C-alpha cells in the first residue's frame, strides 16, 4: 500500500535521547586561558579529567495510529547520519515519512562519532572525509570515469533514479567517519535495542555490518532485519543465532557486475548462504529482477524510493509484523 505524502503524520509522542558510551581519562594536557565568546570573559581551561565518549543519539517518533507490531529502527551508512531517512536531497519526503504514514513507531539514530552523537579527538586514527567526486562513482550514480567537476558534463547511468541535479545537496550531508570505532558503534546499537526492546531494523550500507552483528548478539531483540545495499556482513561463525530472524537483503542497479560492488555483493551472498545453511530465512532481492530499475547505492534518496519502500513494507507484512 502506498502512503500518499499528503496524508498528515499524527504522533502520540516524539523525543530523543543519548545511549551507550563510556568514560575516559585524559591527562598531561596543558592548562590554558581561553576566550569562548568574542567580547566575553576569559576562562582558564583545564582539559584534563574524565570525559563521556562513544555515546549514540536517537530520536523517536511514535504514531497515533500504530500498525507496525514493533518499533522500526532506521540505521544509516558510512559517512552519513540519520538524515539519510529524512527529507531527500531533492526536497521530497524520505523513508522516515513513508514508514510513519504506514503506522510504524520509528527510532532514527546517528551512530557513534556521527552527527548529534558527537565526537572527540581521542578516537584511534584519523577521520575520513569524502571529496565531492567520491560518491558519484562509489555510490553508482554514474559509471567509473563519468565524474566531471562541471555538472553539465557528468555522465550518470542511463535511467538513473538519483536526482542528479541535487547531487551537491546530497554531499552536504557527509560527515567525518573513523574506521576504528566499529566495536563502540556495535555496543551502542546493542544498548539501543536493549532499551527499546524487540524491534525490526532497516539499515543501509556500512550500517548493515553493524546490524548483522547486533542481530547475532540479540536475536531475541532484532525480530526482523532489512539490509539495503549492505557493504559488509556479520560473522559467519555466529550465523546460527539468526535462524529465527527473517532477513531481506536489497540491491539496486549495477551491483552484480560493478568492479567494487560485484565483489561486495558476492561476499554478502556467501554470508546469506551461510545463514540459510544454518536454518535461517533470507530473501536476496535485486530490484531490477522485480522490475524496479535505475536505483543507486542510496536507494532511499532516489526518485522512486517510495516504490522500493513499498517492497519493504509488503515484506514486513508477509513476516506478520503489521496489524
């Protein structure tokens, strides 16, 4: 069922919280005088002491007319935040709105070190930043070699559903990320599902590897998992834990034969086979094979994202998660 964007969203409650994290001790740094605000009074800042780090930010939107039997969590991918599911780069409503209109209570989060979760200079290694051209080819908006600094000369894939006129707007969403914080991120997501209780998880890209591992650790809390364009997997030695967790894996166009994504998809397919051999249920859906074409890596930002969301909604209904 398609939820018209003109239907008002009625909530019974909304709010936010931080969860997870730990204290660290900082010592040996110099004390200095600082002026926090121009024209203000200088203060002496001693940066030594205990700090709160590695927490995660989450928002919740609880609908008036609930149809989803469990809360639906929306987890983003690498270098991104919960904005992934909010308003799309072209200004149209995203999957947050879609699934609220379908009657789901939603928990939307910024992973550890992203967005409103905050970050420190104590993470191991250097942050990774994405230059403007990076996602055009890596996220399969256009083929390798198709980027041009002149927007009029860029060559997207034929029939691509990403709103290419809004590409620069999309890149404004990007935030620094670390490649050394996986354990802290997984710990925070585990704390989140422990707090909220049984839930369904809809997750994208890098976040899928986190979600698989959280589901392996908490199969009683992750009742269903929808992995959109996963770039990583869980641990094959733990797949038996997923026997009773129905999983859908979704890829868009040009994933099977892409120089990078082809190998990623094969890795995920091997992990899916291991889950099935352990007695689990996984539906691997290539959107072009079911007649939905033109989708990039950021499926939820493509023009036809509601059509893809409809596939997910019907899958959740078939799994008995909708009243």
